[in-house]
C-alpha cells in the first residue's frame, strides 16, 4: 500500500492508505493546497462529488477542511474498498459508489456544491462527463467545478466561467463557477 497525506483541517498530517496501482495519479500536495485556497470560502458545509476518485485525495481533503459530505465514485472494486476503509478510519461523512462515472451520473439526480473532476487523461472522458453534469444540472447554483487535465489537451466547453486556472508540470487545473 502507498500513502496520501491530508494537508490541512481536522485530519491535518493524517496519512491514508492507497493501493499501489500505476493507473492512480493522486493530485499533488502543491496543487491540492492551491485548489483548497481557492475553495476556502466554498468548502464549509459543502456537499462534494469526487468523480474518478482514485486515491480520494480531493474528497478527503474537502472533508478534513469542513465539507459536510463527499460522494466518492470509483469503478475499480479494490480501490473503492480502500476508500471505504479510509472513510471508516477517519469517521467521515461520505459515500462510496463503486461505479463507472458515467453510470453514476446517469443514475443520480443529486446536485452538488463542489464537483472534483480528474478523469484518466488518456480516455478522453472530460468533455462527455462535463456535458452530462451540465445536462443533468448536477452542479448547484453558486457551485464550483474543479477540472484537472493534461496541459496540452483541448479546452472544454462549459456554460460557466473559468474563475481560476493554473498549471503544474504537464497538468492544467481550473475552477469553474456556476454563479
């Protein structure tokens, strides 16, 4: 097992187990720190969705910093089991959905305050997933959508303005606001 570290909040410094799978690409600490600085005024009491959760780094960080709940969507059974074990370990309010992201989005009507979207880069899922989020109105009014993608990939089309964007190495990350 590998480890991720929660950066700040209630479980600051806590290390959580993550499977040693080469397909997992946890959001680096530096990027998470910037992201959660951006989200500082939105995070308290928020309902969050961590699509393509993987290690759960974004969702666990949100919970540690005061989010009310987080739904983690992860299709790989062993990775989803590790997420469940970590939720129990820290006694956080969350829900694990061991489903494909598209299946989950098609089956839910719940809207979220914050959606974390960090799909596998090589699968070209970003625009179709964004389209589904918009079509089903899964981002609440005044909600924010975090998108992580390859720096060299095409821009995505969203009806909401991009309010923050930055790059780190080969990754571009942005925040869109449904104001």
